[in-house]
């Protein structure tokens, strides 16, 4: 029960927490008020690297959110060339993660990792649409029973490291952890146009739990009302 209330820390975060804590001790030695600022910064670092448990729906055809955040875009664009998904337009669902969101990323669907492609780039604000093209990113193509999809982890304004724990040829399940992005970023999913899109622009998504689309559903596009 305690693990459900207190989120575990992602293993990649412990060294950063240690650095923040060491700097805090030095700040206390220099001047106590600075040390308390360091305590707040260390607490934020612990919070940033939290890795909460998630319950992921398991059914063929469901597309789960790869990240926590709010949905920036649901549109039709050609996928990044490094995904190897061709030049025809696909449905893109883009999610923006601010520095307070969980930054552990998860697989949208079950399948096999067919391609991994890292691209160097800039560190523009991840909420800008051109971040998809200009920013540093890691692209993953997953071959599923319903067809090939793409997942792209994109670095942001203060993000300086994309961590991907996958390898080509690996099998993944929906909701499985695939990596994280440090300190603010963006994640995108590319799916075939014929799949029913359930996500709405402005909606909050929960990585590994929120259903973004369904390859089997037959329903018109949803509309949202902001309250």
C-alpha cells in the first residue's frame, strides 16, 4: 500500500538527487538561507524523478498515452523520416510535459521494436510545433498486430538528455516503461489515419493509462468542452 501512496524514484534520478543534496550541504555551510533554497531544489528533484505505478488497459487496438501532460495537437502530418513509416500523412498526437509532470515514458501499444533512431538537434520550447522537426529526439517504430506506429521522445527548452531503454527487436507490452526525458519535454505518437482518435486537444493525459485512440472502434471524432 505504501508503494501506491509514495511513488518510487526512477533509478536514473538518484545521481541527480545526490548532486542536489551535496550542493545543498555546501550552501548551508556558506549561508543557511541558501541551504534552505537547496532543500527546496532537492525536494523538487526527487519529485521530478518519481515513477508512479500505473494500471494499463490491455486489449488489441488500444493506443495508450506515452506520457503525462496535456495534449497539444491532434492532426495529420507526415511522420518523421527517421521512423521509416513512409511519406503519407498519419495521425499525430502530441503531448507536452512541463517540469512538474511525470517524465517516465511508456509504450502506447504491444508489439516489437522495429527501429530506433536518435537525431541530434536544438532545444527549443517543446510546446512549439517546430520542436518536432528541430529538436533533439529519439524515434521508435513499433510493429503491432494492427500495423506500424511511431513514438517520438523530444527534448525541450531545459531538457538535455533523452533516455531510451529499448533495443531493436525487443518485444514490448502496452504501458511498459520505455525511458524518460529529463526536465521538460514532448512526446508524440503517430498512428494510421483510419484508427478512431479519442484524444482531445487540451486534455490531460496519464502515461500508460489514458486511451488516445482505438484501431477497432467505429465512431466519429470526439468533441470537447472546456469547463
